[in-house]
């Protein structure tokens, strides 16, 4: 008889929170949202529907560097990246450098469901999202806001503010899914794409594990992080925790930092980071939800 829990869910609002700043609004939001996600899974929602809904709410909040919390690039307009993957079907969808979508994750899900492709970028992504009548920002000057923990002067320095939101889930049928979304780096060059929309880098789900990453994307790309976690488990026989830690150790070796959330097919949850902290909340069936910002 399996001891796998009925469901498991983890969400994150990005790595690298700064000690000494007030994240009470983030903690409250994550605590509320993890309860909503647990209710979905209890009611029989699929993993892929659940992670999409979790990321949609994270984007709408404006509390994180994604969706409403995204900021302009160096040319003065917002570009958004998102990805979603259904491990049970081994299908994924993503958008990169898309303009002014209310919910970028909806664009990623539409690519998954309605095209033979995996990633649409730039003008092509915008045209596709318009065809599917996805909600767009009417007035960027009013819609976007600085997320919690980011100050204006930080968006003008060489050490650019960044962040990502994501969710991983296992539903009652044991299916795994992951979704990730970001506004990227503050003040980035137009057309810059990080790890988030790259399947197997910032986002991954198969029948064994689902992973959502956050951090400085260039280093996660070089480390191939999300797929590396899966490979360490499949080919190296590592535990979920060791695989996650090993992948992040490689990011650190390359000079980067960040974090990730992951769930395996046994419903085990890992939230690891090598930055100051990770804005995260998680729950498994039969256990109380946990919300944390720092260690």
C-alpha cells in the first residue's frame, strides 16, 4: 500500500529577499494562496490546472517580479516570460518577451493546448495571445507597480533587481505539473530572455518530478537546472533533496544564486535556495501549510 499523500503543492514568489525589509504582505498572500490551492487539489483539480491558477494569482498580486510586479526594460516597456508543463502528458507551453499580458501564464497554457509548438516569442507570442483574446494591460503606467522588497534606486544599478514566481503540484491521481512566470531583470536589454520560459531550465515536469526555478536566469541556463534535477534523480539515483541541492551547487559554482521548489512522485516537497531566502509556501495532504521567507 502506497504511503504517498493524496496531494502536494508548493508555490514561490522568488529568491533573494533582503533581510530587514517588511515582507508581511507577501507572507499573508502566500499563506492565503496556499490554502486556495490546497482546496483545489482536495476538490479533485488537476495538477496542471492548479499550478496555472496559483501562478495567475501570483502575477495579479503585484507583490512579486512577475505579471503586475514586472518593470520596464532599458527601452521603457515591459516584456514577460512564462512556462507551464504537464508531466503526465509530457507537454509544455511557453512565451518569451511578450508585451503587457495581464496573465503571462495563460499565454503559456494556450501555447500548450492550442499549438504543436512549445515556445513562442516576441511579436509572434503577442499575435498568438491576441488571437486567443487573452487579457492585456490597457494602461501600463497605471497597471504595473514595484513589488514588495524592491526600491526604486535598485532598478537603476548594475546589480539589477529580479524575481520569479512559480508553482509545482501533485494531484490526487499522482500527476505532476509546474508553472513559472517572470518580469525578468529590471532595466534589462529589450529581447533578453532568462531561464523561466526555457523548458528544462527554469521549469520542468515529468512523471517523476516537477521543478520551478527562481534566480539570475543566465546562471540557471548555464546549469540547465530544472532538467538537471530530474537527471540527477533518474540517472544518478539521488534523492529529491540531494538532486535539488546538487543543481543549486552547480549554479553557485558558476557564480549565480537563487532557489527552486520541487515535488517528486512520492509527494515529497523540497524548497532549496542558496540566496538570502525564498518566498515560499507549501502543503501536503494531512499536514499543516508552511509559509516562510528566510531559513
